[in-house]
């Protein structure tokens, strides 16, 4: 297994070795060491808004590929369960619907909406049955406003990932943010998931890659804040006060022309707050050299859509895709091993690389 080292001093440090983006072994290790132990975005709680609602989904298809199930029981308690029957491994719920209970259609095993075993045909003679092992596995749920997150192996508390972001935007009426399916997008990118994330984590490339965004953002005032251990913020300040947040006095950014808050949460989530609302970007690993990026849009003020830093997101995405796909080709070269960091512009990428090295070396 390759060992990765990133100097804590950014002025001395070299970037991650190219093996990180090209090794199947590293890609497989990231699955359990990073993605299974971190917190992952599920979606809005309105997917199971009413008692009896059932919503099956797969967490990170093609990578974690875990069949899960959201339910809302008769007491309006939301549960997150394994969607795999404890008898022979069949998928229990196959589509979103309203139910009184969960019945596996393979052999009729019955569960409550809380995942507890209820009954099973032809099992009277089975000894020491039922036991806790016959319940559907219940997973941890973390809720922030109307958004749900989970971890398959929650060895870390969610607050260490989300605390700083939650505090920074606590003044926003997050409960009023509404999902706009027509604005949601999925992009297939021929690049390693980490290359996509590290591109996001620096504004260094904006003047060279994003002419439209550069016309709105004041690159000279673009700032990165590192939140230890596992998140960061890039603050996009505008050249004028047009298309900016109307910040309250209790905001630490009051008096500044904030056009966008770009929050990153390890390992693969971006929360981009604009005056119109929020674009959640989830980077889903598919293979060593391919990832899937989902843009999920929640609108707060639709009158501000298509203006400022939060406009033209599809164009910005296309520009980023072209760059990171070229980088994926480049890191496969026998002549590339490491790069160096800009001390003033690549703090976010350096922070990310240090975390990657920490997790992969465990």
C-alpha cells in the first residue's frame, strides 16, 4: 500500500504523489477509510414527509453502493435502515411509496417501519429466533435544517464536519429553502474524485479558466478559511454590492460584498450558498479515473436566480470538467510525480491533501 506524506508547512510541501489518482489499490482503500467513516449527504427530509412514507435509495452508487431506506413511522419518527432483508439478502423496498409495514416479497418476512422484525412464515421450528440480528440494521442520521446525512461507520461525530458552516450561515432562513428539481444536474467527469475536489478548493484557477465568474468575483479579495479538522470556506467577494447577500449585523461578514460562500466538507461535499439559495455538490467516485458530480439546487429567493456568482453554473462546471479531465490525463504521465503549492492561493488544496494522507495512511 503506498504511503503518502504532505508537509504541514505549505511553503515546503509537495503535493500528493500522482499514485493517489491512478492506483486501484488507493481507490479501494479510500472507500472504507474515508467514505464509509465520513458523513454523506442523503437529501431533504421531505422525501419522507408524512407517516407511512418510504423512500429507498443507494448511498454513493458504484462505490459504497449501499442500499438504504428512509421511513416515517406511525408516530412521525424518521428512521434510516438497511434496505436488505435479514433472511436471504433481498432488497425490501423497491420504490418510494406509502406503507403500513415493510414486507420482503421473496419469502414474506415482515418488519415495522422502524425496522424491527415482526413475523416470518414457516419459521416456528427455528431455535433462538427471532433475535436482534433479524431486525433491519438502523443507521445514524444527522439532520441540519431539512437536510439529512448518514455515515456507514460513524466513528466521527458529525459536528466536527459541519459545525463551522452551520455557525457561519446560521442567520439564513434555511427552513425556507425549497428543492428545485428542474435546476438539479448530474455530470459524469472522466477524472479521479479527488482531482475534482482539489480543483474546487482553490480559486487560483478562476482568472485562467472562468472568465464569466472572474468578471463578478474580486479575485484580489478572494479568501480561504480553513476549519480544522475537516472543512473549509472560500469567500467570494464581489467587485460591487450588486447581487450580494444582505447580511445582518450579527454576521461576521457584515459590511462586505459577499457574492458566494463556498463551503467544502470532507471528503466529497460542497455547499455553495448564493443570494438565491444553495447548490449542494456531491462528488461520487465511480472508478480510479471517473467520478459523478450531482448538483442539487435549493432556492430561497428565485428573483435572484441567473445573477451574480450563482449564475451560469452549468458553464462553470463545463470549464472545470475540461480542466480536471486534462489533469487526469497528465497525472498518468511517467514524468509527473509531485507539484508545489502557492502559499497564498492553494491553502485549501494543501489542507485537503493533508487530510487525504492522514486517512489513507491509517
